[in-house]
């Protein structure tokens, strides 16, 4: 069994603050973490390896410091890690990112399953997973909350996908690409042994030259979309009326009266 | 995406490809011509083996830029489940109508399904001038491959300028595949769409960095300009049954035996919440302190006929299931009334509920950001305020 996990290093967006005067992001002191959804992807790959044997390879595309995310994945238990890093990759949108990752996966060679998190918490697009699957011409199973069965001999997998109406049971062929939601597992913490192993791990960096990529299709040049403006969200219109009263009962009654007067409660 | 294409008139039946297929997916049929079964993974091992080039895989298009003038019209993909259209699709029809009018062009709906003609007619009532209807048993239930291939072929044939899909689980799954095939730009989860003066490009506005910023994105040189649009952000238009429109039937691209996925079942939990459709939501956060705390929220929701929501903090703590989560990584909701109890109102949470009509905040901390976006607030302990509100509403509503 060979599972490849695609991860992303992201700023911890729960720590991101806005400079109220300039309306820009304050990123200083914001820690870089593995995209939280990707840790569930790593965990699921490790569980498959523990059950069936084989290998887990983790890849990421990013600046040189993204190697820290890979080390963390190795500390969790991943066997191999590869960093895709090249100034030529910079500015890639989801199309160019998926293209570059898919070329790296082709270079890695045979695999049974590719795992991704459902989306990254900085971009929030959820598009790179489907993009990789389409580039590789394999089936995609998104928003997976459970792998019910997997048969590497018969090349078959059955999963549950979290959709609006409930959980959809889907059967598909291997190899395939899976994006996972949080319900799928509880990611493990790195062990002391794992952290030591990660410190010693040899993590190769692949540049554009190492991949069979068309230079016109990577980085900003290869990206169909352009970000043209960044702004802070507009404040919501409306002023908060704080309900005062002698007692909680009185406050609650006053609020009930106002809500009924709004004609939104039948 | 799998799927080997076989030129039946070229194949000589030599069988060389059968031996190289790692999955045993190829065989000769009764006419001594190669056929492929669902075990095909599209690995491509057989393609170079064929001496007469009868085998090929669909190529991901790699064009540098397109001649953008050839593309016109606004399209909306109408999502259906179990014979019913998703409300998010009609919201997009309303928005698509405005964009089409502004560009002086027509609005087209793409309806894929089985026995889906009633949905095509509905699409006209909701604003479509034209509907592409692909009605086929293979499209009864959504699956990525057959849906994506149909939309890709439609786009290639009719060349739309703008193509909108709902940012539902299916819409995001589908849009990512279609845009990759077409090598065009796709902007996820938009909350605003405008036409730029002068360039006539689609300005796609969306939250990023957990809702901390709004980014405006353009797709200048590739077509169609594709976007998924967040649920409950645009107004639902009123249907007009007297509207006239054209329904054009097109054929499905894949046969059932060419599709490697099967949907076997849908598991619907009892008491499963449907936050998206709830008119009233009572939501709890960190201040609820544990799973027991949600009991008093549920009692209030019951009196109001509403649903129970939660912040990410409460879901991550394991107090309530993910299906209840409202926010950037949960559901986006737009109820008439949203009562936030013990929720501080982080920007990520606001991203999922700020378009609610009336927001009520109940929180101990008068400085909590939730009060900045609320219409009414009570500063106090939710464990006394919420039961008091439940009693007051019961009394006033004579329940």
C-alpha cells in the first residue's frame, strides 16, 4: 500500500489579527502550522499503513520553510517527505498548484490512494484536491468521513461522504483521491521518537527542473486567476440595543416582546 | 478521472493492450473489438501499446489563453437531489439574471438529472432564458465523473462567458473538476459578484484567511470565468410561472459501464439538523461549557420552532456534532433570527451567520465582538438568561 498525502503549511488564521487603521493583516508572530484538515489526512494514511503495511509519502508545495510542516508529518509517522519549492512556483492559484502537485505525484510513481484535507484554512477553496484528481485522471471522493472498506487486490474502496442531506455511501475504484473531513478520525500527536526521527530525516527539495512541468503552467504565469484587491469585510449595518432591566426575568421578557414585535416568531 | 476512449472503427482486435493492462480492464467483444470495463483507472499503460492508435485518454486542455470574444452568456448549474432542485441554485439564478442583464446577454441553466424536465421548467420560472437539459439514468444521483464530463462538453460546444455553481459539497466537488479540465479560473465560495466597468470582467469577491479579509479576484484571459457561490448570501428570487424560455436537450457523455463510482446509499441520521433551511437558530459556543449546556438551548429552540447551532469551539470540544457547526468551516446560515449564546463572535463564526436578519447576543462579556454585529444583546449568564427567555416566550406565545 502506498498512500501519498498532500499537505499545506498555513498561518494559524485563528491568530490572525487586522490592523484596524490600515485594514491589513498582521501576520507577525502568527505561528505557521500544518493546515488542521491535513492532519486528519495524514492520520488516515497512517492508519491504512498500520492495517495493511506499506508506505506513507507526504508532499507539500511552498517556500523553503514549509519543510517544517513536512518534519511534523514525519514526526507523526510518515515514511517519506518531499518539498516542492522553487521561486517559479510562487503565486500559483489552485489550478497551477494542482498541476504542479500532480506532476510531482507522477514522478513519485505508483500509489493506491492520495489524501488531502477538505480545504486549507487560509484559502478555504477546497479546489486543489479535485484539481489533482482531474490532472491525474483518477476518481475523486471528497468530504469523506469514513473509509468503510478498502481492497487493494480488487482495487476497490467504499467510503461515506458527508453531504448536506446526510452521509452518502459511495463505492469507487482504486487508485483514487480522497479529501477528508474532521469526523474521520482523531489525529495523533508526534511522539518523542518521531520528533527525533524527523530531525534526522532527509527531505529532498524538488524544483521545477526536477519535474516534467510546462513552465507556462506553473506559478503565477500558469494561474488563470488574479487577486486584484484585498479589503477588510464591511461592518454589518445595525446597532446593538443592549436590553437592560431590574432582573433577568425582566430583561428576558423585554427581549421576548421585541422579538415578537419584529414579526419573525410565529 | 478514468476512462479510456476507444476508436471502434480503428481497432484491429490484435489484443496487445489486453496483456499490458494492470487492472484486467480490457477484453475483446463479440465483434472482436476492444471494450473497457469499470476496472479501468485511466492509467494510460495501454495507450502507447496500440499499434494503430485506437486508444486515448481525455486530455486536460492546455491552451495558453483563449480568444475571450468567442465566449458569451451567463450559465448556472442547477443542482438537484432526489428530483428536487437545491435552493442555492435558485439564489444563483437571481444573481445570474442580474449579471446577464448587465452584460446584455442571456441566462442559461444547466440541468443534469433523470426525469428532470420539471426542474428545467422551474429554472425558466426562476429567470433562465435557455435551459440545457441532460436527462439520463446515469445522472440520477450526482457523481463527479459523469456530471463533470457533461458540463465540460457543454462548455466546449456553447462557450459561456460566466459559469456559476453553488458552493455546496456537490458544487465544490464538481467545479474543481470542470475548471481543471477546461484550464480556466475558478473562485471558491464567493459572497459578491460584480461586472467591472470598462473591462466587463467578472469581479469575484470572497472571504479568505478565515474571513479576516475580503479578496477580489479576476480571471482575465481564460474562459469561462467560473465561481462557486456561497449559500444564503444572495436573495432568493420569486418564480414567475409565465416566463418563457427554451429547453435544449443534450446527450450524456458517459455510459454507465464507463463510470467507476457507484452511490450505494444515503444514511440520514434521526434528529439530523438542517441548519441551512432553519428560519430560527439558537447557537451555543464556548460559554455553554459542555454537552449538558445545549439542553437549555434546545428548549429555547423548541419553543421557537428552530434548530440548534454551534460555534467551532463547541464542536471541537466534542459537545455537539459537526453538523451543527456554523461558520467559515461549517455551514453558512441566513435565518430570520439567530440567537448566539456564549459565543464570543470570532470573525470565522461571523462569516457563517452575519447575513442573518436579526441577531441576538447573550454573553457574560460586554466586550465580546458578537455585540458589535448583534441587533439585540443581553449581558449576562446564559444559564439564567436563556431559561428566562424560554419562559417569557412561552408565556407571550401562550404555549
